[in-house]
C-alpha cells in the first residue's frame, strides 16, 4: 500500500482489506498462543464474522456523525474507486474495525499487570435518576456537537456512548461499565488502551498510503491540529479511548436487538 509499484496498476487501490485482515489473523494467532489455544478463529469464528458485519454497518453511523462535525476526517483519494463500487469496497474496509479492537482487548487481558492494575479503582454506582440525567446529557451533547461543531467536535463520541451505555444499564444488560459498580475499571480502560494500540497501526499505515489508498484519510480538527503523529494531532488520540467503548456498547446493543452472541471476553 505504501509502494509505487506501477506494474500492479489499480490493484494497489485494493490493498487495505488484505493488509488489515492479514493483521487481524496475525493478532488472533498471538492470542491463540498466549491463551491456551483459545482465540476467535480457533473457538469463536462466528463472533468474529458477526463483529465484521457489525463493523461494516456500524462505521457508517460514525460517518453520519462526522457529517455534523464538518468532516473532522475526510478521504481526499476516494475518487480512485469507480462510483458504483465505492460504497461496497468501503464497507469491506470498514469490516476490519470491530474485529481488530476485540482481539487487541483480549491480548491485553493476557497481561496480568494490565488486568490487575485497573480492578481496584473508584466505585461508582449510579441511581436511576442519575442514569436518566446522564442519558439526557448525552442527548444534549449530541445536539450541541452538531450545532456548535467548531467548539464541541471533540465530544462526538461522548454523546452516543452515554446514551447507549445508560440504555443498556436500564435494560439490565451488562456492559463494559457494569463492573465499575464494584470498582473494576479494567473492561473500559483496557478497551481504551486496545483502541490506542490499534490506532497506532491505523495511523501509521494510513500516513504513507496516499495516493495508492482510496481510504486514505486526513483530519480537520479545529484548535488542536498541531504536534501531529502521522496524520493525527497528538490530542486527537485521546478520542480513541472513548471510540473503543462506543464500538463495544453498540455491539452489545445490536446483539440484544438481533439476538446474536456478544461475548468477546475470551481470556479468563
């Protein structure tokens, strides 16, 4: 994807999917070795497939949100793919997001120093009224993010996260935030770290991929577009922490809605 291999012609434009699915399988192999032969491919391939399908449609929701914040990210090379095939190919590239995050999360859980460190944090247990207030605040954040996007663009992940998490809690459906009632922050924080680690590879492979990659993206982030790591401003990486949690709670909500398994924790 980085190379200027003219002999391959337009085939270079389609390297994103094999690159990322190759990486996902590589990570799953490491998980297999570190977790007594238990990984998504070896024991739960259906969960990985469902995560890929959810990822394809789920990312379009984030593209919808991006419309309201005046395209905090955009794709200058998207014209490289012929129009009728653009959305099909984009969906295939988006299929890699949820699976990679879920495998990274489990890889981190194989490291006791990470898991144990975050199991004794502050205990937070919200009352019914507090949960309703959080949900209302989430709705308000969604509104003000779209109206005053130049100021509140950085909250684009927070509103949906608050709304979906409270919805799961009110429906008595476990989520990454449920263990916080007992002071266990490991689920939420390890998913945040998993997304940060994966984000490094997203940004690294993206940085040198233009003009061969139609999915190459750039950022348009007011006020903080300084001190770039690849294309991403360093402060922008903080959004990855919340992005991973949003992906997880969306997966859980969709699983309960369409009756599929959302059990992604493979490490005991």
